[in-house]
């Protein structure tokens, strides 16, 4: 049976004529990527996408035995001082720093320092 299929394909190959044409592409300008100029304008079509944004108040390390002993009312001390700014991340990339504020009964963050736009964009795409 394999000989039959092989003969069939060989006959088709002999009788079929394939017309191929060389593909031509426009020149690619890499200078705009290196300079970073116009990056914001080129990404405007992405402006309606949502990214996860999170605020990091601080960190600490704990032994497993201490984690297993946690209970209601236990206080975990963080590595940051109360006066230090919190870090603001988008897509796991630090984009800014801020201070914690209370608005009505909700927490908020007042931006105190923004990373430059080129550094922000570098990690987002």
C-alpha cells in the first residue's frame, strides 16, 4: 500500500507546476528602537490595556516555625521605616514611589517619585 501512495504522490509532483515568487520586504529602521524616541507614540494603541499594579509596603523573612505560629493579633515587623516611601509596581517592574494616605475609609498612595518613562516602558513590553 505504501508503494501505491508513493507512486501517486510522485505522479502528482511530476504533473503539478508550482509558481514561486521572491518576497520583498520594506527596509527596517532600527534607529528608532535604539534611540527610544517616539516610543510613547508607538504604544498609544496599547493604552487601554490593563496591567496589575501593586504596592509594596515592605518585606521580611521568617522561619517556617514562626509562620506556623501566626495567629490573630500577631504583628509582623517589616524592613522599612514608617517614614520611607512605598514602592509601586506595574507588571513586576518598579515604576514609582509614594506615600500611604487615607481617603475617607480607604487607603491610597500619593505618588512622590516617578521612574523615567523609558525605564518604565523597557520592562512593560
